[in-house]
């Protein structure tokens, strides 16, 4: 089977999901019986429960690992998320040898902890030992009604205010103050002390003119405590655009050798409804339609409505290599919204990777699906990656030779892991079905008897 890293992200996600489920099912199978002549893992303690701690306080545990077997024991630690960090234990351990390692939990995350640290070993009875991480992180303040202040669907020139209450939960009074070295941008912020050291009110007010889209700011409140020097409150004001398209980019790959259908979300103001009049790419018209059966609107309280716009792009090979863009023309009388553009990114992962010394930042997976909105043609446009050059360029009048696909060790390793997980899952499923059929046959024979 040929592995193409440029395949559809949806297909890859489905395959990965199936593979990860298969791996999880495999991990859930009963462990093999212990080898009397092999290594044997002993862990003390077997659970990390740090109890109740205040945010910012350290939450750490020391664990002892011992090899109670007769052969060398290999150990590798892995955590279930970035908020839980486990040091690497000594490996391998000789028979009778023991070592320690530390687990730390980030107490910036408030609430109940429910994480895990896994020890992967060559002990047949404990190939994947699970250490649960439990505990409760308490916030210094109870913040109501929400942890942040958000102004939704407001106008560029609108002045709006909102207030949140902060009630101290700490064992002693906490004197909050606004950090002096901060700029609140398009907001004015006021902190009021209601009860000294115990209760405060934070008021945020928008400061026009706001920019279209989302306006952000962070408010740092100094506590005077070494444990938690400051508390951060997020501010946001959402100003709906007259018109916008999402997602902000369209990704195409060499595997798309037939006309490419894509769906964009065309957003517009309810009080200024506009229509799509034409869609092009360069100087060529693009086939398009508004999907009537998928027309959707925001909640009645919102100011934005949207339609689903389906467009049909030419195959990958017919899309221009230099700066391709889809232009969507609208009936808006405002020049900045009469034409919206969506960049088309041609991604060929078969091209040879650059040497490490010549690496440049490329849009990663998180950027591909980022829902950043579309900048109107009158505004600043997002930077586009330079098109990848083919491995060999023909001279004038000579046909171009296609670039040879480069070997990708990471892709090959991932492919093998996925195929192996799928193979095991299929074999296990077949065995289960055979066992069920056998039991059904035995049951039928017993009834006949």
C-alpha cells in the first residue's frame, strides 16, 4: 500500500482514530502471565494523590521503582497531558536494584485532577503500569458570574461595560491591585475594593473605536503572595464584520486530481444582508452555489447570519502555482466588502525536506484549520508560503520532469504503527467472532441433546 502524506486530512484522521482505538483495546487486554525468570516491576506508592492545594502551590510526589525479578528491567515514563510531568527513571534496572522518579502536577489548572502517568516496561505482567494522578486545586478567589469578561456582537463605536466579582477563598486576606505595567488596549479597567482583602469588583468598559473582529486584553491583578504573584482576567469584545468567509485558507494537495469541491461559511450582518454575485480564481470563473438546504442563522440574539457556499476548484495540477486565490464578489456597497479573498495553499509533502540549517517556518496543522476569518481585499493579507520548487527544472522548450517523491522516515514509521495496530485489531475481532460462533454452536448442540 502506497503511503501519501498529502492525503486528505479527514481520511488520515479516520485512520488514526481507528488505530488509536485498536491500540487502546490492545492495552485493555489482560497482561501476560509473569515470567519467573524475567524482570518484575514493583512501584511504591501506586497512586499520586496530592490532596487539596491552592493554585500555584507545588504538587509533587516521589515514587520508588524496584526490579524484584531475575532479569534487567527497562522502564520509560509517559504522562497523559502536558499538565503532568514525570521525570525519566533510571533504565535498565538490574535484578534487586531500585530507583526513584518524580511526578509533578501543574496547579495553574483549577478543579479536580484526573490524569495518569504510564510506566512502559519489559515486565510481561506489567507492560504498561498506570499511576493515577488525583487531587483538587482550589482557586484563591471565587470569580462570578464568569472567569472572563466578553462583549459579544457590539459595534465599532459602542461603549459597553460589564463587572465581575472576586471573593477571596484563601486562609488570609489578599490585597489585590492592578499591575501598573500593563496596557488594556481598547478597554478601560477599574478595580474596586468592596471588603478589604476579601471582596473586589472588576469593571471593564470598551474604548472605541474597536476593530472589526475580536479585540483582546489581559488584566493582571497583583496579589502580593509569593505563592501566586498575580491573577489574570481575560477581556474580549467581538465586533461582527459586514461580511466574512471561513475558513481563512483552502489547502489542496497533489492527490486531488479531480475537480475539488469545498464549502465556505459566508457570514453577514442580519441588519445589512448581502448576496454573493460571482466567484472567480484569477481570471477564471469558479462554479458555485449556496446550499439552500443548509442555510443556517445565528441565535436570535446575535447580529450575524451565515450561509454555506459550495465552490468547485479545478484539479490540483490546474491551479496556478503562484499566489492562487479565490475571489468572492458580493452585493455590498462598501468597497472593502465587495470582494473577499481566500488564499489557496498548494501543499506537496512529497517534495524534498530542507536541511535543518535552512528550515523556515511553514504553516503547521494548527494553522491549516485555523478559523481566523478572511481579511477583506482592502486590508492586510496573510503571508503565503512560497510554492515548492520541483527537484529538477527543465530548460527552455523542454518538458518538465516531475519531482521524485522523497522518502519520509517519520511517515513510514507512522504508517507501520497504524498498519500493525489495525492488523491486530482485525485479528482480535476475527478471533472474538469465531469464539462466539463456537459458543453458539455448542449451545445449539446442547439443546438438541
